[in-house]
């Protein structure tokens, strides 16, 4: 397993982590992601650990906490081998104080996650979304106290806008509070918006990137191709949460090039797509999901090879989309405003 430094922190993380949103499958939304129960989850976690995939990503909202419970049980007796990342912010009940990034909610959310995960420390804790109703100082103050108490080791932001991340970083610096060291966001060949603002920000501010949905919500698995209708997976079951729809006219050419490279290298389409994400600036970790053990083992070989510069160029070209304003305007001033990737 390849390990990478997480931003400017001292933490080294495996290049691949296991996403556990499929654990539990409670409720119609998460059923579309997967319904992995305890026995199969145990197999998946054990295989992941055996292959060095020692970072596990979850969230309190995943199946209403069931994902955390199943992961905690699967890591019993093995906690010292694992890094755990979880998240809080979104609603965990009907009460108005059971949602958001207030001190009231964060402290209780972390305590509840610790109980479900059967641990006394969370390695990475993310704000799952930005709460504009709560002062940033209050959120970061609560997180700083939780870091000081040893209940959290590092903190991160997920799904924030660039200005929201920057406001939080400036607040941490001003008041000497714990600082976000990692950003977790959606990034794939069919969703490259991350490159326009968040990636330059991460480079400038020293944030590591953990990537969710690196296969574009299942669009880059090879199950969706010209003339084929998917019969399994989130897309086939009506899952649309992981981003806006992708027009087939844009998707098919990307899959065509992925298939060409996979055939040339005697590998799989998902491995090529994941390898591309791992090659990008700031990316420290890519979260891969698995409904079962077989699905996990199929992708573990991707770290044994790397895409060539020519292959990356082919994938960049076919997945290119014109950025929105002001980013398209900034393309004309690259000599003073260089981009981490080719827009």
C-alpha cells in the first residue's frame, strides 16, 4: 500500500480508503447504495486491512448511524490497525438542535459516533456540510475543544464552497484554533469542477484531498456504455444524489477512452478511472466503496501501476469541460494565475 501525507499534517494515510456508506442499507436512499450487513462487512473490513486499506470512511447520517455501528463492530480487536474518518452536521433527528454545526450538536454528535464506533478517538472528523446559521468561531471552538480532549485527532471539511473553507482557515489562524487539514469532495472524470477553485485553494493552503465518488456515482464502472442499459448499481436503482445528471453525449466518449486504455493495459475500466484520480494534484486518498468482498478485491490491484503522461493527457482531453465564470476568464491569465491542471 502506498501512503501519502495528509496535507500539511503529520498524518500518513493509505492512498485508498474504504467507504462504508453501503454498510447497513437502512432507508430507501442508502438501500440504493448497498445493504451490506455485519457478516459481509466483517469480510470486507478484514480483506481491506490485509491489503493495507486501513482508513475507513463513514458518517453518522449513513443509515442513521447503522454504518458506524457495523464498522465499529467489525473493527473490534483491530482498532490499532485502522484509521477512522466520520462526519457530522446533517440531521440526526426531528429536534432543531439535532442538525448543524453548533457546539450543542457537534459535541453530542461526536459522543454518539464514539459510542457507535466503539472507540475513544476519531482519527479524522469532518463537518459534512457548511452551516451558515452557526458562527464559524463557534464550530471551530467546539472542534478545538474536542481535539484538545483527545476525542478527535484531525478535522476536515466536506462539501464546502471555497470561500467557506477559506473563512474557516482564517478563523483558525486568527484565534489559534484547530485547523482543517483535509477536504473531502466529489471528483472524477465526469465531475472535474473540483479543479476550478477548491484544488487551487488546497494547494495554496496545504490541504489534503480525500475524494468521494471517484467513479462518478457508478457511471465509470463500465456498466454504462454505448448501447448498454445498466441493470445493477445505484444508477440502475434510481440513485441520483451523487451529483447532477451526466449527459450520455459527454459520458460515452470518456468511457470509450477508459475502455481503450483498460484493453491496452489488460486491466479494468474502474481501475483506469481510479488511477487517473490518484494522479491528480492534492489528492492524498481516494475512497472506494464495495457492496461485497469480491467488488473490493477487483480494485485493489490499481496501485501496482500508474498511468503514463500520454494516457493522462488522453483522459484529460476527453473529459474537458469549459469552466463557469470567473474561471473561464482566469484561463487567459495563466502566466500570473497558474492552474494545477489544464482547464
